[in-house]
C-alpha cells in the first residue's frame, strides 16, 4: 500500500495542516505596544526578513500561538509562541523619501521582537 | 499536419525536455518503491487545475458585499466564514481578510517565497512568485500598482501585507459604484483574482484579466 | 539565513512580467512536481518549515535562474535524499535510464 494514496491526497488538501497550537502561553506583547525587530542573523531558516530587522513598529494584532519556524525547520522542536501582525511605516523601513501615508504589516513571532 | 506551425512543440509528439524526464524518472522511482500511487498525484494535479481557483474567493467577496451579516462573520473569523461556503484546507487554515476602503488600499505579497491563500484563490500566478514582485511590493507598492494600472492618490493609505507566517491574506475589494441591485452571482463574475491580491480594482464591466 | 530568497526591498529585478490567460501549469511536469512535493510531504518525514528551508539553500545564482517549479524539483530531491527515502545515486541512475529510453526510437 503506497504511503501516498488518493484518499490521503484529498484529505491533505481539504483539511490542510494548521500551524496554530491550542496552548495558553503568555504573550510578550499586546496590540499598541511599541516593538523593535531584533537584529538577528540566524544561519538557519527564519521568517524575519532583513528589511525589518532593527526597525521600530507597533503591534497591531496578536494572531495567537503558532509553531516557530526557526526551530521547527531544524527538527529542534515546535517552540510554539505568539505571532503578531506588526505595523511599520514605509518611512521607518525605506527612509524619509517613502510616501508618508504608506505602511507595511508583517507577521513576526515573539522571538523576533524586543520591546521598544 | 502540413498546416501546423512547427515552431512550437506539439504535446503529442514533442520530445520531453530534460526536466520533464527528470520528473518522470523521480515519479517512477517513488512509485516503484511503493511510496506514491500515481493516481494520488493525478488527483492533486486535477484539484489545482480544475477544482480550486479564484472563483472561490470571488464568491466570498460577493457574499460579503451583499450580506452584511456574512461580512461581519467574515471579518470576525475568516476561516469559519469561508468554510460556510465549503472552502478551506491547505494553506488557508488561518486566514485574514483585509478590506479596501476609499482611504485604504491593501496589497498582499510573500517576499520570502510564495505564500498564498490556496483554498480561495487556487495556485498563485507566476508574477506573484517572481523576484520583481517579491522585491518591490514592500518597497514601492505604488510603483507596483502603477504597473498594474492603478494610480492611487497620495492621501490613500497603502498597506502592504508580507505573509511571513502561516496567516494567509485575502483582500476584500471595494464594491464598484453602480453595482447596487446586482445579484451575488453577477457580482462574483466581476471580481478578478488580482483584485483579491490587491493589484486590481473591481470595475463594473466584466473582468478582462484573471 | 541571509539568503538570496530574502528579496524584500532589493532593486534591479526590472518590471513585473505578466502573462495573459496564464495556465495553472505551463508544462505537465510542473503539475507532477507540485503533486509529488505536496504528496511526499504528507508522509511526515519533514515539515513545511524544513521544506521552505530547503529551497533557501539553493546556490544563489541557481535560485535566480531557476523557474518556480525548477526550484521545487531541486528542493524535492534534496528533501527526499535528506530523509533517506531515496539516494542521490538512485535518482541520477533512474534519470539516466529514463533519458536513454526516451532517446532510443
């Protein structure tokens, strides 16, 4: 019996596999908090892009607790933690010539952020 | 066959490219080892080629436009609301809807790879996964939108959403003026895939682009 | 990692090229690669984060040159070999055989 069957394929697509974890963990931040994205440069997998590192933003929303990709990719455990939608102004990211009204929202984990 | 233009390859008798042969080889290897059933692969291909696509998202949008209670449910819990219409699953397990308004325009990107809300939009187009879009959408969204034919006034707030985690974003475009009284079905036909990514505006005439 | 995949904000890539009436798959092999990748992932030998990490390890020049599904094939082979499902030798041998068979009339 092959490991990948038609039935399994259909279930895989229709059910998916959420990365959210139903764990009650204290969030480091709450909406409205000022944060700074860490100046971190892991050599393994990470989902914090270079363009936000060291930049100042504001927590817009707490999405809940999710698997942490940096550790999960190395098969070093899921390390579930809060993920936030963090708002950065375009000028904060790209300098004073960026449009005044524009903003960027990016999803960042607890371990990517420090209080500002 | 004499009238054919032989500058393009005919699927029925063109030699397989090296990469096609490599994929065929890999598939045969995995099948032989009893690890995959080719019928399962057929099913996955068919699902994404024929069954899941932006018409799903268009239905969500049209329903949100015409049914205020549905829109409220959608904005509160997207995943459950799209499940009401039978949509959900892989790469749409945790969704967020971002609403365009007269003062806010949203644009979705995945700078790091190609994350995209598959259950409501199907597979992403090549341009969404391309280096120019991934690089520039966060840095110069207005320039990107101009390339797509959208010029926004300076007073509009442009919000770019970089899909770095497992949240998948769907833009709820503005309902075009003059569409009052249109049926949900007719409205859905107006909603292009690009409008749900943020690179198009929904217009009253039938969409000419995907 | 500070890889080539981390493209946000980079300059120099030129205009965004779009294809009208773009098919879901331009060639049949693309669909097979997608199906194989999604399907093989279901075994649980790797997770989505490890899978993304795979593509990030492509040498930068190859990453930029490769089409989307060429990247997926590169990544799939790497994941399968790393997980011990197949060996690199098996892949190359089967490819050589398949190519040989295709070239023989």
